[in-house]
């Protein structure tokens, strides 16, 4: 990646108090600002595209661009960015996606209203022969709709944001993405058509299904969401009844935009639970797994937990004792069934803040104190692995930073601090409509007027 799009943390932290000397609010402020700064440092200002990682040559990630659009309002409200700059950056992305090529050509930006997982930072065309991604498109659209709700004045440019967001959302053919199946397919490629697997089993896709159900133009079938929940797996682990998903990020991503406190679909109503409480229990399961540490990895404990989809060391490395150690590189690590190679994601722990603030902060402070190498310019590395310590006792640390980590950290800190992303999306008529069509009832949904469009 050229220096122009470098996402290296600014050196402004030099000379300021160390993080361990700060109270909780000041600590969160520093970490959140560094996370938000990723999106001013890693973006192409001409088209609004956002780099997947800070590594050289990284393409743009469609989902990370959605996180950027969601984080600009946070940065404005915190005083880290002017409203005018946030508006300009948002419009650049919206105008690019509106005008980008939608066709079945292999080098297009998207097809049927969906977008490819990875795009060239300059041209915006498909790269790495990647798939047309339904979930990445959903997170991009969620970011656009966040911008739609935030830029709510009568100024012409802010009206443009709302109109573009609606136009882009309304052209997504969610029904096509079912491919005649009961659930939504995970992806499509021009070379071979739909991938041979769908969004089955509990995962990060509630925001995908809700947006797909809410479309007044190309909605999924009425049975689609219910069919998805029939693939769920309810378990009891370490004394906690919860909807199982091994990696921690699954319990976070949809929560970045949707306030699940007190609202229930049919599945959760039957379990006398909700998805917010479920994510709280998932954090407790993760912590207990690390405390028990069945594989004997270094560092694990009640204050060092957090297995998720993250970067990790690759095959061929040895542990601190010189013994062979199976490693998984970038992988969706999970609890309790694995995979697990001793790699921990601090961003995943911090993203659990709204569900278990005390445990998340306790874990974060412990990891910062024990493994300061995981921090660069107030920005958390994607992961670290104490079982692969060097001769000086320093753990393996992921190189560079991932936009997904920075986005979920910035949004979940804000949801904990003020609830801004949740409040904005509670106003969005399409999301509200989708949640209701999916069968969600109760809580704040009962106080929202029937959907209307500005």
C-alpha cells in the first residue's frame, strides 16, 4: 500500500500519559480515537474506499468501508473530525458505489446490487478473484444507512447522502441471493455462479437477514429468516445456556448496528433470552475456557481470553520450548471446539465492552500490562500469541492492523459510551421493517412508528 493510504498510527501519543495510568474513560477515549483514525489514514479520499489492512498492497475491503461510514459520525460527535469532512468522505464513497459497474464481468465492482469482497483501492474493480459477498455488502449498506440517519439536515449535500444511500440499498437483489434455496447464499462468482454453501448456523449474519427482509424492492421470502434460525445450535457450556458460535466476532458484528436489548425473534422468545444477553454469555464462556486452558497455552487465564477470527502465526513455527506447535495463520479461532493455537485477539475482548464492561476492561488492562508489544500508537494489533515468545519473552504479535478490528472496536466502544450507532439505526425505516418481518418484537421496537422514508 502506498504511503498515501498508510494506516500507521499517528505518533501524537508520544509524550502523553501511558495507557495504564489512565482511568477507564480516558483509556477508552485514547483507544477509540486511534481506531477511528484508521479510517482517515487508510482510505482513498477520491472514491471513499478503505484498505482492508495497513499492510503494503492491501486491497479495499467492502465491509471495512461500511465500518468507516459508520465511524465518521462517532468521530464527529467526539470532536475528532468536522461534520464537513465526514460528509465529504461519506459522499465520496456513496457516489463511487452508485456509479461503479454492476455487471457479470469478472472485473466489475459488483452485480445485482451486491459488491465483491475485495476491490482495487484505485479503480474499485474486483481483485484477487474474490467472491461477490453478501455479508460484506450488508455491512457496507449498514454503514451507508448509518450515514443516512446521521446526515439529517436540509442541506443539499446531506440530502444527497440520504438519497444515494436509499438508491444503493433499494437496488440490492436480496431475493436473487437465495438462489431458490431456503437461506441466503454466502457468495457468487462470475466464473462458477453461487458458492455451494449458505448462511446456515448462527453467525454474524443477522444484519444481513434484517436488511434483506426489510427491502421494499427485492426482499427475501417470508420463510427465509425462520429457515435460518432452524439451523441454530443451542448449547450448555460451562454452565451457560447460549446460542453457540465459537469465534467471538460472531457475537459482535450485527450488534455494531442493531440494539438487541429487549427485542426478541421467535427463537429467542422460546429461549427466554435475547441476542444481547446471548453475547454476554458468550463472553463468559470464552473467559471460562481461557481459565481452564485445556491445551495449556501460555498466558491464558481469566484476564487473558478472546478467541476470534484474526491473524495468527503460520505453520512451521516452534513454541518457546522448541516443540512443534500447530498454527493456523488467519483463521476463525473458536471456543471450546477450536481451532486454537494460543492466539488471542484483544480487539475481540474490547468489542465485548457493551455486554460485560468490567470483564472486558479487566482483560484489556491485563493484556496491555503483560504484553505491551500488542499496542502501537494507541492502536491494538489484531492478535498476539504468548506461546510463541522470543528469547526476550516477547510474544508473537500480528504485523500491521486490520480495518475490521478497528471498526468494531470504535463502534462497540461508542455503543457502550453513548449508544450513538444504535440510536441512529433505530431510526432507519428499512432496518426496522426488516426486524419486524423477521419476527422481532418487544423493547424499543414497540415505540417506533410505522416505517416511513424521508
